[in-house]
C-alpha cells in the first residue's frame, strides 16, 4: 500500500510534521555502517518556526533532508518514522515511493538550500528556473500565466527590477538577490512546510536581517511552517518559536526559544551560546565547546573573570599601539573597473570598487575592515597584496613602495605579506597531501637548507595550529572545515610573514569552530608578532578580534576608530545600520 492510500482526516490539534525515533546510518568504505542520527524526535506545528541548531556533523541537515527523502546514496534510514499531515492527508514519508515524493517536493514541502550559487543552474536564467517549479505541479497554466506568477513572486520576495532579475543569469546577481530567488522558488506553490538550511550563513548582517524578516512575513502571509537549520544561535533566536539542539546525532535539548536561551539546561547548549563573540564584554579568548566539557557548569563565568579585558588594559594597549611604527601605509588607494566602453574601447563609465582609501596598520595591530558584500573590502585586501592591480595610489610596507617593485622583487615580498582566504575547501589542492601543501611555499621561496628540514618545520607548524604531526600524510577531504582552515593558516605561516590579510577567514565556520580559529589567530599574533587586516561582514567578530575598526561602504571608508568607540558610539548612519542588524 502506498502512502497516498494511508489517509486519515487531518486534525488541527496534531503537528504538521512528526519526526519520531529517527535513526540514520552512513555506509563506510569497509561496508560497515556508522550511526549519524540517533533516535531523533521532534514535532513542527502549523504556523510554527522550529530552529534546529548544532555544529557541523551534529546531524541537523541530514535529519531535515530525510523529511524530503533527499539523503545521499550512502546514507539510509535505519529506523523511525516521519509523519506529514498536510493538505488533508497524513502519511509516513519514509514509506513513500519516488512518484509520490515528486508530488510532495516543491509543492507541499519545499527547501531553501544554504548556497544559492551551487543550488541554481548557472546556464539558465533565474526566471526560467522558478517557472520550472510551477510547471511541474501546475501543467494547466499557460506560459504567460506562469511568467506573471514568477514576476509576482519576485515582487513578493522584494527583489528590485523584477523584469531584469527574470532575465538574469546567476552570476549577474548578488548573494542576497540569489537567496531571494531561491525563496521565491520555495514559496511558489504555497507549501505547508519550508525547510531552510543555513539560508543566511554566507550573507552579511543587513542582508541576513532582511532575509529573516522576509521569511517571517511569508510565513504569516502563506500560513506555513518553517524548519530553520543554523549553527548561529543569534539567528535562531530571532526567527524561531522553538529550538531543537543537536550534538553528534542526538537531540540534547528542546524547548521554547526564550526558555532555551535564558535558561539552557544542557552543557552543550550553554557552550554554543557562550562561544559567540560577546557584544558587551571584551575577552582575550573565547570559550569553546571543549572548554565547557572540560570545565563544566562554571566555564562561562570562569572565562569572563579570567580573560576579560578591563577598560584600563584596553586603553593601555591602544596607547602602546599608537606609539609603534607603521608596518603598512596605504595612501589614496583606488581600484576601478570599466562599466561602459565606447566602440573604440574608451572607458566611458567606471565602477569604483575602492575609492581613495588611506590608512595605517601598526606593528602587532589588528585592523578590522567591515562592510556589506560588494562594498569593496575584499578588493581592497587583494589590491594591497597586488593580487589585483591598483588603478592609482600607494602602498608602503616597512618603508618599501610595494607598487613600484618589479616581478622578481615582488615575489620575494610575498614571503612577508600573506593572505588567508574565506573558503577552506577550495584553498587546498584535493590531490595533494596537506603536509606537501604546507611545504610547497617553502620550496618556492627556497626556505631552509634541505627537504628534511622543511618537513620538520611543517610538522612543527601543524602542532602550532592545533593539528597532529601524523596529519602530514592525509588529504584535505579527510578533515573538517575548521581543520582545513587551520591547515591554511599553517600554510600561510610557513613563509614566516609579518603581515596577513584575513579575508572572511571564519565566516564559513560553525560558531564553536569559529571561536577556536579566532583564539588561534590571536595566539599566533602574540607569538610571532603578526599584524592583521581582518576583513569580515560580521561586526561581532570584528569587534572581538580588532584593535581598530574601519567601516567601508561603496568603496569608501565612512568611519574608523578604536573598536570600542566605533561599536558603542558609532557616528555614521551606515555604521549604526550595521550594528543594529547584528542578531542580539
């Protein structure tokens, strides 16, 4: 008997979705199975937003993928049921055939994925991709009717210039616009349930806030329920009525949002809350999940009392920095791209990515650079390092004019000026053992006298960044995202640089892993006397790690000052807007 025959009358007192005793297992290379979700149970009621939170590997995404039966081939449902009561029917989704599931996906239950760039087809216009989801479930509509629905959906999700968006390809839109296209696809057929898998993780705070507000508005308008998956408790707190906390495949805590946040019971929940950079207290180090497991209930208090930076200590540090020599001086730096050219190639209009920017970074200082996506902050960092050629301006590093150097001298200079990129996955060669990847820059720059000495230096670096010596022989796919970022940091340190550009280096990481990497960066700064230009869209992270902050809008530095002054006494309206958008 198919699930469509298992029909009972819908009872509005019952949950819309009931996950009961769900266990999932992954098939390993040796043919054995490893349990990744263990007897998970929770309900989603009509009109409710349930937040599912936990670190990478906690099982939160797999649990929710099982609702739509979109699990990877190597993962199977070992036991449990998923009852869905929608549109008058009740069925166990674990027992449906593919034909039934196709009628449910995108119609009764839809999904918003984390990364719109990889979820949307780059070879197809955005409007046509949304049309497809409507056509599948409404074959009676004409082409004109479907197009009208798509344009109406684009207006509904507050996209600008809907006709242009309809005709645009993926690469022509910003991350926030692409996520709105994904949301339009998700709500196209007015589903009863939307599963949102980390839909705001890669977005800056203002775009994130607008997406969360939009989802809440659509929920109210369409009377649907939402499962919102995230590792960010600040985001979960803003949008969810109830919270489910997962750790290593187990649900360790569940309850109303206010109760879980104000009176968390499980040590792991307390750890996740404490791992977020504090907006009101400045700490030398952030507590991690491991700190809580080791120290127990008093970990948060212990960290605040032990690592709190007093106003006097902060003022003293700023005074010391003010009297240090500059390691980097940027003068009137400009980078523009041609926007419009004449028939003969003359540039008629320019896009100013970086517009007449000047600043100084002193030895041992961390200068935070914050702004929304597209403001020019990454372009600024890459232009300073000459990874992108400047249009005009000057960069002086330890008294040397970087832009005047020839190719050979610039290659030598790169030893001292390094960058840690955002994505720990694409920054490493998947076919190269990580030890060889870390050693490679040493070979290129002819550091150390022998290959044996280089190998020993790599082993030491692995230990410095919290890895093991035996990891030298493993490949990137054998490590988590946080471990890969540690490997990237070790690779950067292999050249013994003095100055590092950290370009969104922790934005792709879980809150607990993020805390570990931020602690590592601060430890390395003290140990090796490093100076950082730390680029991020996350103001809470910037405030935690930075001595001074620059705020960038549309290629221009609109505000700068010491971290505490900029955060607590912002002067520019744009800075106030960014701070107001931070999830509290």
